[in-house]
C-alpha cells in the first residue's frame, strides 16, 4: 500500500470533516491502525466504486463478531486465537478480502488485532472510514 498517498482535500468538504471529528484540529486526516489514514481509505474506496452500504455491512458484521470480546471496563485483554479467527471470518464474509482497498486494509489491520484494545481501535477505524465515505466527493464542488 502506498502510505504516502496524497489526498486532495479540495475535492472534499473540510468544514464537515472537522465538525464530524474526522480531521484533526490542524486539518490533517486522523490515522487509524497501522498508520493508515481513514480519509485516504475513503477516497480510494469511492474511486473504486465501493458503496457506503458495503462498509456499513462490514462494520456491523465486525461489531457483531467482536461485541462479546470487548470488556465493558477499560481492561485490555488478549484475544484467543478463536476470537481472532471469528473477527477475520466476519471481515471475509462481508466484502472483498484479496484485492482493492478493503483487501489491503484487512491485510494491514487484522494481523495487528491481538487484544481488545486494538480490536476496538480497528472498529473505530472502520467506522471513521464509513463516515468519511458518506462525505467524500471525488470531484471538486461547483464554485459558488
């Protein structure tokens, strides 16, 4: 994956991103797991023609698979191999796993998920990507 990919913020609506908490106060995309920018992921998904509903299904499936593994209190708990496989299976069942942005994201993120803290971070990252995919535009807005 090209980690230094430039994201054209002129083709987005930065005020909405800031309001949604998707950009840092400095106007930079927030990073997710493994240093991947969720805004860049959303742009690439949009260019690939991936629908927001697809990412929403992925998120719902991951939340369902992982819900019982994340404790209500702030303790960080190591995941069993069975739990990791269940999360990986949920990801595999909801979209492409070998090619495209979702496949790259899966390959980059799933190996990092060894405990409940990184599992929660992964879910937050996918949720951010979904929210940004709803806001992202691949063409600059028309001049007023």
